[in-house]
């Protein structure tokens, strides 16, 4: 994450809600820093024979609905009609970066696995496959001519722009949109699917990053509420593999406790829809794909099949002793047992919460390994820590149900 200094405001309670990550007192004022929040470190690695559409990938195994996120007015959502980019966008959120898989003399490339995963999503994204969808916003229900006519009087009136939120064509509230960016990308390192323009046509792009910047000073409202103008540059991935950004300007209405309670768009740029779904279940007929995908991302399975082709064997992992100091900015692999989330993103969320009292800890999602008893994942410590401190943090967060078995350097 890259942090760039911005302006000084007395808005320290808002730092969390606005996705600004630094807030400290200086001469009685609070420093609010602009945060560049990005998922591009988990972009699919380029593969020569891969389609350009198969460039970006993220995993989330279930829809986040609780925890340290602000509530969002999600609604149940009927998956939209298929467009060329839909299944690529969905697959890009649901699966981790695969590698090449070798079985005997046959090599299945990462590109082939990616292509099959996209087909799998297209085939199984139905409610009877265990798929849930949630959305904010929706397509305009008017026909094209009526839609254009509805815009004409608004174009001649400044007040017309402020009425967009009341029209079903523009149903994504600005405050909810800001919270979605904060909750999922900033807090949970998850993506969602964006239709970036309210134009009557559905498109589906995975969001990769955003830059949020306050404009001017907050305006005091009644009941100790304030209004703040925001400029937000949201970047998403096109099916071609190129990145594109849209700049949104809006106001946020914030109550006395620092919670976002509403928002209003400023200008024409506003999203038509944001949505997400969870991952379909692999069925018996998908067994070959499930095995290939699991093999391509899971270290223990590779080891069980004696496939070390994509592993770095020049840096063997050595267990850390209880008395050994843990080095700052050095990567360690931790092995956990007990009641631990099995999916990569669930595990990251679990560890992020457990290690929060310890300060800054990086967690690397693409290195996790899933087997019957032990889950392992790589972390990097950015403050001095002791082995027992990490172990105690896991015990405390899990109420004794989880343990760190080993720490490997």
C-alpha cells in the first residue's frame, strides 16, 4: 500500500470510515492522509497463451456480512443477463492464481486452467449450485428512448443532477458506494464487480484499486453532522487486460460518531451497479478441474504428488525456535492447526484480526497451503515481535481453538 500525504482536517474519527489510514495529532489538528488501496499485487501473472481476458484473479469463499465492516444495504440480486465480460469478471474474483500442472508427461498450463474456470463459472452460477448474489443499484427500467428523454430536463437544470438518487436508473447511493470500497478493498482486500457508468447497458469489471481524496473543508450540518466532498478515482480491469479509471465526485453525510449515513453524487459520473457472488461448488463432473486447480495452488498437494516444478527449492524453510528473535521485514511461513478458516481470504481476514494488536503485519494470500490438519501461509512482520507473542495472539483471537504449530523462516 502506498500512502501519500494530503491535507490537515479535524476529522480523526472519520479516518476509518473514509479509508484513510493515517490519523495522528499534530498541534491540535488531525492529519488525514490519502490512501492508495490496491489489489494489483494479486493480479494474475502474465501467461503467453492465456486470453487477455484472463489477467486478474481474486478469491473470496463467502459473502462478507459481519465483522469489522460497516453495514451496507445489500439486496438479493438476480444475476444479470450474460454479457461477454461477465464470467471473466466473476472468475477473476472467485479463484486464486493457478500455475502449470504436470501429470505424468502431460502439462496443463495455467492458461488452460483459467479458461476452464471461466467456463465453470458460466455453467454453475445458479442458486441451486449454492450461489448467492448481492448488489447495490441496478439497470434502468425504462426503454432507451424514455431513458434519454428523462435526462433532457435534468441537463438544463442544476437541481436535476441532485434528483438522480431518486430515480431507479441511479440507485447506487454515493455513501453506500464509498462504504463498499472501504469495506471490501481497503479492509478485506476483496474485489467486487462494477458497472462504472449509468448508461442503460450492463458491463462487468472487477475493481482493482481506488484513490480517495477529500475536497475542501467539511461543512457543518444540523445535529452535529457534517458534509464532506470526495474525489474518488476507481480503477478496474477491462476484458482486454487493460486498466481503466473513472473519477467520481460526491458528498458524504457523516454523523457525530463518524459514521457515513448518506451521500449524494456531484456531476454525471456515477456507477450503475456493483455486485458480487460467492463461488459455486465443484460437482462430481468437475472433479478433473477441481484437482487441477487445487494442485496448481496448493503446496501440500504438490508435495504429495512429488511435483516440485514451480517451487523455490533454493530457500529451504527452517523451523524457528521459541528463543529465536523474529526479524523485521523478513518473510516467515506459519503453520496453524485447530479451528482455522480453510479458504485463503478467510484465513487472511482471521490473521489480520488476530495480529492487529501487534502492529503492521503483511499476509501473502497466494502462498497458503491447505491440507487435512495444518494450514500454512506466509507473513511478513514490520515491527519487532517474539514467537510467543504471535502464538498468544492466535490463542487470544480464537479463544484457544487455534494454535500456531510452527514458524518457518
